[in-house]
C-alpha cells in the first residue's frame, strides 16, 4: 500500500492518515527510510517488469508484421538479439560485476559460458543446414 501511495505522489502526512490502523506507529522518519530503501527496490522492480513487457510487446508486434516470414530468419534474429543482450550486460556491468559474480557464485560463470557455447553451436548447426 505504501509503495502505491508513494507512486501516486501522496504527501507523507496524507499517506500516514490513509494507512489508518495499518500505519499505527509509523512516523515521517520511517516513511523517509522506506522511500530510500524499499520504495527504491519497488521502483526498480516495476521498471524491470515494464521493460520486459515492452520487449515482449515489440517482439509480438514484430512477429505480426513479419507475417509468413522464413522461420530461419526469425531464429537467426533471436540469436543476434540474445548475443546483443549479453554484450549489453557485459558493457553495462563490466569486469567488476564478473569478479563479484565469480566470488559469490562461481558456477554462474559456467552457466554463462555454457549459454554462449549453446548459442554458437545452434548458429553453426543452422548454417550447416543452409
């Protein structure tokens, strides 16, 4: 409820009034802390969902526009898209993210490498079939 009311732009004093019993014991300082922490997490989560929805809508629109396009062309475009997303992630997060990931969860690196190899193998098989 708090996140929704913050998203709607309600001032803190109205927000506290609207919460009624559910907000009993909350102060303006508690809300300020919430805004700096949990609300920021909520905003990032919403942005991620909205971004994913936009990509899905774009993909659905693209498939409708392609109509009876060659499935091989669509498959190849998907491979390129995945590769670009991986490179975007590497560029955005850099070497430090990779080092942090290796420290926290070394097996995830193997998963990434395996995914890249699978992508490459699929592309090679596709080219061989052509």
